[in-house]
């Protein structure tokens, strides 16, 4: 142990419980004190650094303060300017308010002087309005009578139109009567011609029988065509289904071929020569007498100089290779095999035979995870050389010398070339299905062509029958149309013959109708005359009202002309009054705006200004021009300062950092002072008892060494009184009179001397610590006989005292003639291969 470790072990062993805790507490306080001092020194150095930086920039900061003073002066001058501006606007507002009141009095006086004239003009205006209203009412009555007269006049015009219409109707009937005679003659001639034409048609042969035969033949032809179309549609559907099935098979073959292509591409990337050989074989299969399988049975070394392997298939079929064990036995628990490797892939029989002969795939079982868990039982039960589980390959060998079974386990690699399975048998089966479908499709197409030929012949026959039927129908329709024409012409002739032969009745009826209309026209004329008589007084009244209205307007205009100058004066006064009032309002608004700007600038109203601010403003000139000149001068001076705001901001930030860190240093020093107080109190509680304990140990240790005619000393050693983690117990010994006291280390003393020193130190401790028993194991090993005898004597004398702990001294050997007493018990322990219990 080091001196520090000896001290800690001594504190734990013989010191009070709180002694070691106080020692730990002092170490913690020492660490805290160091950390606080370090932080405090670091922050003080940083504060000093910041102060030096600020000292370098202090001149720039002074220039910034001067610049800020000019800005503050400008702000104060602007406040004074706003105050003066507001005072000027307020004085102007008061002056305008007096002018507005004076102008309003003048306007009211002028209006009072012109009131009689206005009253006279209003009277003439009311009279003219009354005349105009009378004219409007009279005009309305005239319009009503005029409307009634117009209605009556329209009735007269309507009666005249009715008379004219009756006369025209009579004339039209006279014209129609003359035309009727001509129509009768023309109809009689037309009927004679139609009768002759019908007679000629009846003399021709009857077409009804031929038309009936043609319909029967056409019906039979249509039935045959429908049956052919049905059969043709059925064949076309079958052909289409076969084509769809053929396309599906082609797609399946293409998918299988794509899988083969992917495997060939992987082969090309992994084994280029083998890929070249496979491609050559695909193009030259006809050059071989037998069947060559790709890619594992190939022979091209001589011609193509490719590095590929080729083998010859065995002459026996693959089913001749039998496994060593029945699969039913292998499937039983706990073996749980599921299949042989041969059953997990498909290949041509020749390739399977080669794989069975070369790699015995027919005799390699494949198991499950359960198989892997029971490998030992599998190898004991079955003599398998190889078997597989889902993730591993197991190889079983038997030692030639000892006969012991050795099982090796290899993890299976990921598949590389055979990841896409190619079903050759399925591909061949699909090719056969494709050939069969091609044959069926060809047969269907031949049958379809035959049916198309028959259908074309029937179509030609059908067209001829329809053409003949159309001709017969046209002849039949012509006969029916001729009969219809004859019937219509006879009816028209009968209607014409039934009409009257004279117009005397029509002329008499027309005269009576005209006389009736004239009788109705008389009362309307009388009523119209009476309405015109009523309208005449109204027209006269309207004329009088119009004259009065015009006279009143002339007098009104005359009075207005005489008062025009007065009205102009009033209008001029009104304009001046409105202008002054508007100017007053704008001045008031400008004053409020100035107050608002002042409030935003000063953050208070004019009435809320402090006495200090009012005093500052009172010291400034009261002339706006002087204020403007001062502002321009201060702004020009401020513009002369080229202030680096980044330097200013950094200066201000450093001031804030200095203040903040100064407070942190003060807090750290307070904490450091508290830690030092705690350290002082803890040191008093720990160091004094510890020094007493070390002195007591030194007393006993020195006594033990003196009994051996040697010198030993124990003291409390430290490098720095305040560094409690350096405190330790230093043991110094001297075994020879010619030497000096030396610290007990692994380098100065021999092994025996160190053992003696250690044992005596432990003996010095044991009297200070009460425990049930103590054990010392082989402490005498490495000691010379003299030191061993001395240590043994000291142990016996020490532990034989009453009220000491039980002591176990274990050693493989002892010196002869060692002192013994009644308080000692010796146990000899024997052990060996021939000892029996």
C-alpha cells in the first residue's frame, strides 16, 4: 500500500466511524475549494481582459457619447420647435375664430336687409307655381278627353275597314265563281285520263302471286343466313378464346424464358467463360450426336479456349440410386427430417444421376430447427455423412484412430445462381399446349373461311330477291296511288258541282251588312262631336293659366334682377365665411397633429411635461428660425462623427458582462469563504483525533521494534497541510545499527524485513481495535529465522494477554523450539491422494 492507502485503511480499521467520513468530507471540501478558486480566478482574469478591451475602446465610446449628446440636443430642439409651432397655430386659431365670428355677424346683417325682397320674390314664385299647377291639371283633363276622342275615331276607322272588307269579299267570291267553272272542266278531263291509265294497268298480269312467292323465297334465304351467322359467330368466339389462351401460354413461356435469361445474366457476371460456352452451345446443338445439358455438361476447351468444366453423365437412371435410411424413420421425433436433397429440385434425369453419383444428393437429408437442436442424438442414431438444416450444413466424420464421431457445422451461404427456379417440364408442357392450340386455330380458321363463302352466296341470292320484290312493290304501289288519285279527283268534282250557280244571294247579304255598319257609325259620330265641345273650354282655361304663369315669371325675374347685387354681396360674404371657417378647422387639425407628434416624441402630453423638461425648453430660443439653424448645426456636427456601432455595442455588452461576472465572482467568493469555514471546522474535528491515533500506533510500533533491537517509527506525513488527499501514514524502520531510518518501501528493504514491519504494524493496530478474531496467513514466509523467531515471540506475548481477540496463525512451516504456553492450541492439517477420512 501507499502512505495514503495505509492512512485510509487505518482510519477504517481502528479509527472512529466519523474519522474516515470527516477525511472524505475534507477531500470533497478541498476539491470544491479548488474548483471555486479556479472559477473565481478564471472569471477575474476574464473581467480584467474585458476591462482592458474596454479601455482600448474608451475613446470611441467617448466620441459616441458626444455624438449621442448632439442627438439629444437635436431631439430637445425638435421638441422646442413643436412647442413653438403649436403656440403659433394656437394664436392663429384664436385670430381666425374672431374673424369667423365677425364675418358671421356681417353675413347675418346682409341677410336681414334683403329679407323683404326675398319675401316678394317668394310670393311671385308661389303664384307662378299655382298657375303652373292649374295648367298641369287642365292639361291632364284635355289629354283624357283627347284619348276618348281618339278611341271614338278609331272605332269610325274600324267601321270603314269593315265596309271595305265586305266589298272585297264580294269581289273575291265573284272571281272564285268564274274559276269554279274552269276547274270543273279540267277535273272532268283529268278523270277521263286517269280512267284510261287504270284500264291499261288492269290489263297487265296480276303481280300478287309472284310477290307472295318472292316473300317465301326471301324468308327461306334469311333463315339460312341467320343459321350461318350463328355458326360463324360460334366459330369466331372459339377461335378468339383459343387465341387468348395461346397468348396466355406464350406469356407463361416468356416468363419462364425471362427467368432463364436472368440466370444466364448472373452466370455471365460470375463465370464469363461458362456463359460464353452456354451461348455457343445454344447456337451449335446440331453439331452433337447426343444430348448436351447446359451449363454443367459442356465441352469446348479445344476450339474456344474457354476455362469451363464438362463431365459425362453416368449410364444408369437416377431412380437406381437409393438412400441409406427410410424417410419415414428420419421424420420421427426428435430427428424431424422433412426430405432428401434430391426431392427439392427438378433437373433432367442425366443431371440428377450425375449429382447422385458425384454428391450423393439422394442420401443427404434436410431437417428443421428441431434437427439442429438434437444433432448429437442424430449422429448417434444414423450414420449420416452430411445433412442440412434451414441455416446450416453438418458434416459428420469418424476419427480413424479413436473412432470418435466429429461433427462440423457450416453456415449456409446466400444463393447466387439458382435463385430463379426454372420449371423445364412445365415449359415443355406449355410448348405442347401451344402447338395443339395452333392446330385448333388453323382448323377453326378454315371452317370460318368456308362459312364466309356460303354466306356471300346467300347474300347475293338475298339481294336479287329483294330487288325483284322492290320492283313488284313499286308496281303495286303505282296501282294503289292511281286509285287514290281517281278517288280524290271525283270528290273534288262532286264538291264543285254542289256549289251554287249564281251570286245574287251573296250580293244581297253584302249590301245588308254594309247598311248595318253605317247605322252603327252614326251614334259614334254624334258622341265625338259632343266630346270636342267639352274640350274647347278646357283649352281656353289652359291658355289663360299659361299667360298668368308667364307674367308671374317675368315679375319674379325682374325682382331678382333688382336684388342681384345684394345677393352677390351675400354670396361673397358666405364664401368668405366658409373659407375662414375651413381655415380655422384646418389650423385646429394641424395643431392637434403637432400635439400628437409631440406626444409620440416625448411620450407625454404638453401639459404633463416635467419641470426639468420645461426648464430645458425655456433655456432654448423662442424663434423657430433660430431653432432650425441650431438643429441644422447640431445635425451637421453629429454627421461629422463616424461612429462604429459594432464597437459601441461590444463596449456596452462588455460593461454588462463585467457587471454580471463581478456579481458572479462575489457569489463565488462567498461560497469559497463558507467552504473555508467548513474546512476549518472539519479539520479540527479530524486532524487532532487522527494525530492522537497515529501517536498511539507509533508508541506501540516503536516498542515492538525496540524489543527486537531495531528502530521503528510511524508518523502522519503530508506535503501540504491543506491538501488532504496527500495525507498518509509513513512507516520508517532501521534493522541495522549502521544504517539510518528509512521509509518502508518495496525498494529499500528485503521481503523478510517488509513482512516483519507489516506484521508489527498490524500488531500495533490490533490493540486499538476490538474484534472477535484475527487471521494471519503465512506471514512468516520470506523471513529469515532470526526475524521469524522474534515476530513469533511478539505475537505470542501480545495475544496471550487476557481480554484479547482469538488469533489464527496459519503457516506451512515453523521453526523448532518456539515458545508456547497454555493459551495456544496447535492443529496439524494433512492432505494428499492417500489420506482417508
